């Protein structure tokens, strides 16, 4: 029979150029697309054989075979699926973006049959082959005919179709590779691509070399199997494979969402913190599949950033994709998957936190990331707060929940008090805690960067507001710590000389500080610096300066302890001569002392050294 030549039914010069040069972000995707098409062909025949079992004949085991031929410079992708006849070749391969799969789905829907598993949707995946091949040859035979056909094109505007004898059922795509694309003939490269993109397609993929065949994919989506059929060892090995990890999963989450959208999630919480957990791009490690075909591992809309420590896969039966299949469409279905995943994870984590003694392992690894949800996800703040754990001044070695904290609050305490810093052991020595410790008030020790932000956005827990002890004048008057003499140990009157000292210090220090006030929090230290009520904390200012996000210093409030002997002596000095150089030097030394206690750098170390030298000389002369 004579060979026939047909023009493509489209503006091929433009459309194929888009496919080859712009549609896909990397060339290696071509193998995923062709394997997906082959899997579609097998699934289509499997479905049709339910009513017409004779279509399978003696070849009832579906398979996909990759055959590299280095001598010929070609790669063949073969399947024993439904195959194509002449009309299929002309209509489906000859018309770009016309998908036989889509037509098949529409036919099934018209008959109200929806129990099938089809991957391709747009009919352009086949043309990705031209990214690596200068000529593409398709040899095929449809299952319900005995006539085979060959389709050939160089992708430049025409294709040929001719009848060929003795063709096995299915489709054989021969890619005549460009000279600079010979890497796709290397067996190790093909194995890697199949493992990456098509490992869990239900159809087995084989690599044929020298008349030997090797299975190169799992051909079984673990996440689609019932949990009762999966062992702990199988979960662990899958976790290590998908997460590229060597540790054990701390928590395994395997569930199926049904209803408006169908999806399956197999997610893991690592037992070891990943090295890139706090990388600035906050990338996810959850792979997205559609009908067991890998789509992407960089879908920022699949899970919120505050769950980026999760590893695993999500497979959707219904999720629509855009034409490139690499960037998801903004679609309400994706939002439903995201909501379902987050809801189920938080529920499972709550169960684990209530029943497992090793919850501290999770919290120490990922608590700082989970708390980002308090700042970023207002809708779920209550659920996340219940899962949060904290070190406190009463439990510096153990983690406690907010529920526990509130349950042991002092009579008259109306707020949840916290302090932020770099390390709990350093915070325990902070002068800001002295008054709270004296009254037996428990304070949360917050040492993560996110702790500077979420308390202000949360507002309260169980009706108790979050209050920073490092901000000015927390009201502790309603919380009494009565001594044997019958009065509060921190409630002593201030004499007139102390009032004069306030005015003198404000005059000397001027604009360097925002204010000078008496302190109810100090019981042992003479002085400390605090942030005014609406100013950023000292710790946050230090963090921002370290990251060069600010280059100025916020004036602070200097609090003095009127009961301390040093302050009383300074008050006497001020009364004698507040204009003397000795008092001025003492005022600046007092401020520098407060800076040092708070871990702040001294703005003028030379001046501090000079004043300290003068003070020491005066002391030695006494």
C-alpha cells in the first residue's frame, strides 16, 4: 500500500515551537509524558476488556518496555495497551492538543461510567518527544484489528502514515535522538528518570538491554494500598526513599480523602530535623501525584509553609492541571486538599501529643516551625496553640502546655507572662524575672525567632492575654506574695530622694533613653532596660540589627530598683550635687550596666572604660 502524506491540522510552525521550547521547563519530562501515555493506553484496554475479554488475547499482562539502541541512536517506548488504528493516528497525533484520552473520558461520562484511571488530559504530552528527537516514529496496532500502522514525523509541519504488517498489539514509539541528547540511551539515566517520575505507576516499566529485561519501577503505589496490608518496615523504606532520609519516621500519616474531591495522603514526620528546615525559600518535601504519576515536589499551595517538615506524597484522582502539567491551576479543589491535609495532620498530632511520652522529640525538632502557623494561619491558631509546648521558669527542663500553665496560675494573675531571648538558661538569669520569681509567677521562656511575633497576633488563650515581662510596667499589684511580717515583700514606699533621682537621671541621660521609672519587677538588681509598651522588644531589635534590617537604636525605658543600696547611694549623691561629674559618670555607668545585663552592645566602650577607671581610682583612694 502506498505511503500517504498529511499536513498537521494546526499552525504547526508556531504550536510545535511552543511545545518544544516553552511548554516544559526541562527536557527530561518527555519520558514521563510518554510513559504516562503508555499507562493510559493500558488502562483503557483494561477497562474495555471488562466487557470484551477477547481483546486481551494471550497477552493479558500489561507492561511498558524501554529499549535504548546506542548504535542506532534511538530510544523505543513500547506498551501492550489499546493501540491505535489509522484514524487514531491522524486524529490524535496529527492534531496537536487533541487528546484521545479526553474523548474517551467524555464517551464514558455520557454512559455514566466513571470507574477508570486515566492520566493524560490535554493531548500535548506526546509532542514533548521533539525536545530530544529529530524524528519520531510510531508503530502501532489497535487491539480490535489485525492491521498495523506506522506514523513518522520530524515535527516541522508534516507527518506520514503507512500500513505495516505483523505488528504486536499496542504502541511502539521510536525516538531518533538528537546528537546532543544521547544521554537518554544510558541505562543509569533511564532508571533514574523512571524512579523519579514514574516509580509508582501501576503498570510495570522494564528496561531492555541485550535481550534482558529489568523491572525499573515499583509498579505499585504504596499509598493506594490499605493500611492493614502495609508493614512498618514497608512504611519505613518508603519514607527513606521518598524523603531521601536515613532516620526513622517519628509519625506516619496515611489517609484517604473522599467526598467533593478524592485524594490519598501518605505523609511522614521525621525524627531528625532536616538541615534546610529554616532555609529562606521554605521549600516543601511532599510530592504531588495525579493518578500515581509524579507531577511536582514544589507545590507551595499543597501545604502551608509551617508544615514544611512533612515528607511524603499526595495523590489526587480529580485535581486539574494546567497544560504543562508542571504548574497547578489555581483551583478550589487544591484548597480543599490543603484544608483536609492540615485538618487531619493536626488531629493526629494532637492524639500523639496526648498519648506519647516522646512528643518532646517532635517539639524540639519542629516546634519553632509549627509556631509559624500561629502567625500565618489565623483560622487554625486555637488548634495549633493546644499543640504548643514551652519551657517555663517553673519547668526549665520540661515542656508544658498552655493548658497546664493556665491551670497553675497564681490567684489574681490575669495574664500569661513570657520573655523572649536566645537561650532559656540565659533568660533564667534575666533581671526582668526577679519580681515575678519573688511572687511565684511562672513565665514562659521563648527562644525562637517566631516568638517575637505570634503572641501579639494571638492575643489570648482561655481568656488570658499574653504579656511580655520585658516591656514596661506589667501590673503585679493584684498578685500578692505575703511575707511573715504580713506585707508584700516587693511593696515598699519610695522616699523623696528616690523621686529626685528620677529627675536627675532623666536630665543627665536625656534623649539616650525614653524614660526613667521605678521598677516593681526588680528585687536583686539595681537597674534594667525595658521596651515601652508599644515598642519592639530588645531581643527583636537585636535580631533585626544582626540581619541588617535596621541600623538604628530604639530609645528604651530605664527602670531602677529604689530598694537597692546602690540606687539609694546614687539618690544621696544626686541630692548633694546632681551636676557633678561623679554623678554623671555614675548615671552613664548605670545605663551601661543595664545594657550589659540585657546582652546589648555598648555604644561607646571607650567612654565606659574611662568612667570605670575613674570610679575604680576613687574607690582605691578611699
